[in-house]
């Protein structure tokens, strides 16, 4: 289970986003499709992390 944005700093989130982004690229190449179930799952995870990073940055500025 991933820690919430409150317990992770921006650097850790950025590193996790980059790692997942690379996994997404590999999955697209492996599966040959942007709509393969695994690709979509990774993409959704990535979306959540990006949103988490945005929320983290927003909380820092408030």
C-alpha cells in the first residue's frame, strides 16, 4: 500500500511517477496497444500519482 501524499514529499512522488511512466512505455511496447487492460491500469495509476503530486504542491502553497 502506498503512503498518502501527506507522508511523501514531492521528490519521492516525482521519482515514483517517472518509474511508473517508464513502466507504462514498456507495457505499451510489450502489449502493442494503448487500450490493453494492463496499459490502462498503469495509466490510471499514473493519473492518480500525478493528481497526488498536484494536491501535494497545492497544500504546500496554502
